[in-house]
């Protein structure tokens, strides 16, 4: 049996320890084992954060759609349907309206730059995310998206036809040249030919705006600065809240002026007022109530307003203290020399309105004819919500800076230039065309 000395055993143990310490294969395995959880965690977070980003993009699209849909309801004058419309549009774009997801619609927004703006809609969507390996490292992730859409003025109209369904609610016929550069032509009609450009006429405008559509026929020319907007919402009637006070006794009865000069005052003109051949009439500022009669101007008459002070102007109100059938119409014949403006004083009950026809006026066959041609210049709004306006005028270089026509139907039969650049100064309520866009 072999024997070993204690020194020999010690040397052997020392060699084995040195060899063990030089061995590195086991250390690599241990290091790898320790690193596996960290590598898995980083990889999981990278993959899952990409999924969260995609979820965020989808949720943002849904929030944008919801806010815009709600704002469109505001633009259409339907505040009571804002929430339902916003929710429907979010769902239509893929939002799952069930717990734990949540959607909040605020009109007006509760925060941000549009806070308190009744024309803006805020949509806030939240969606908890299902975690995979990331659940070992973080307690949870909720994706959130917020959008605010606001109703904003995108332009103004000079002409608005109010009839809800008429063909040719606005008509440009014959060879009329209508220049409305800088403002739009609008019709609230749902007809596919709500705006009708026919014959060899030419229409120059900023754009067209209609609830229905427009047609163009013959050799007519349509030149627009912006594309037409069809299937839109109706433009609000800016003078729908105006009222006529009870009328007292007549100041004048069947008043007629012709063959000389005259100065007349505001008041109640019963059974109409007429300006005959060669009349040269100055009208003092104020409101002229025409009770049961017409406003008629012949070809050779001349009318001027004695408007000297700031805010001075004249308004003609056609009404009836009796039956609605007695409400009169306006006729300004070709060749009449008419230069008048509406009051711009904010304290005036008819600020910005030069002709106001009682909404009770019968519609059947009634036409208001503004056919003065190049010598007719009217600054202000012509408001005849239940009758047709036939127009040919304001086509001289001295035409006013603000003419607005609001009627059941508007028909252009001759050359006309209609501008609206000076409407704020004239006190005329703008016919705002509104759009919706994301602002936050």
C-alpha cells in the first residue's frame, strides 16, 4: 500500500485549486443565467412599448374623430347631440366602449387653450393595456388620447337663400355677370340644384355653400377662389330674431313723391310709399314703417339719405297691422338713381338692415325687384325671408362696400357687383361660413 508524506498531499491540493481557479466555462454559464431575466425584461419592454405606441396612435385617431364629430354638431346648431355624435364616431373608428375603456366628451372643454369655448369639443379616451412579460417589471399601463376640435369661421357669404328644399334657390340666369369676389353664395336648400348657374351668365365668387348641390348649364362660367362645399349644414339666419313693434296711427297715407324735390322723415307710411317720375327725395335717418303697401321707385327717381352723423342710416320695414296678405313688396326699376345705407349705430333696432320684410309675408308669386342697375347702390342687408328677391344692381365702380341679400329665393337677372369687405363698419351681421378643425 503506497504511502504519501504530508508535503506531497499539500502540493497536490494546491495544484488542483489553481486549476479550478483558472477554469472559466462555469463562470460564463453563471453570468448568462443571471442575465437572462434582464435580457427578457428589456426585450419584452421594447416589444410591448411598440404595441402601446400603436394603441396610442389608434386611440388618438378615435379621439380626433370624436372631437370633430361633436364640433360638427355644434356647427350645425345641434348642441344636444354633441355627445352622442362624438361617441358614435369614436366607435365607428374602432373604439370599444366598454369597461375598462373610458370616453369623456366635454363641451366646452375643461382645459387647454379652448377651455370654456362653447364652440369647441374635447374628447378624452383611455384604454388600459394587457401586459405580457412586462407585468413582472411594471404594475400596469393605460394609454390616453385627447383631442379638441373647434368651430371656426372659414369665410362669409353675401347671398343666402333660406328655402329648405327649392330647386334654384339661388339662380344666375341669362347673361348676368355677378361679381362676388371675396364672399360666397349660399343656399340652405337640400335640392341637387339648390344653386343653379344657367344661360351664358358668369358668376365670380369666393365659393359656393349649400346643403344640397349646385348645377351649371348652358355656356355659363363659374369662377371660384375655393372649391364649392356641398351637402353641408345650413347657415343660420342672422336676422331671425328681429321683431316689429306694434304700429300706431298713420303718419302718412298713400304717400307719393314725383316731379320735384322733397325731404321726408321716418314714421308710419300706410298703404305704401311711391317715388315717381323725376322725384328728387332726401330721406332723413330713421325707420320707415310701410304698413299694408309697397315701396316703389320709378326709373327717373332719385333717392338720397341725409346721413351726416356717424351711424346714421335708413331702414324700410314692410309689414301689416292687418292680414299678412297686405304686406307689400319692393320695386326699384331700372334707371332709378338710389344711393342709401342702413344705420350702423349698434343702438338702432335694425342695425345693418336697409330693407326688412315681415316674415309673415305670403310667398306665392310675390317678387321683390331690385333692378336699378348701375345707379342703384344699397349698403346693408336686404332681408326678405319668405319671398323672392330679383336683383340687378350695384355694378358701378362706386358700389357700396357691403351688400347682403337674404331671401327665400334669390334670382340674378342682370349684372351686379356685391361686396362685403365693409360689413363690420356698416353694422351688418356677417353670414359666417364655419368649418371644424382640430386645434389641440
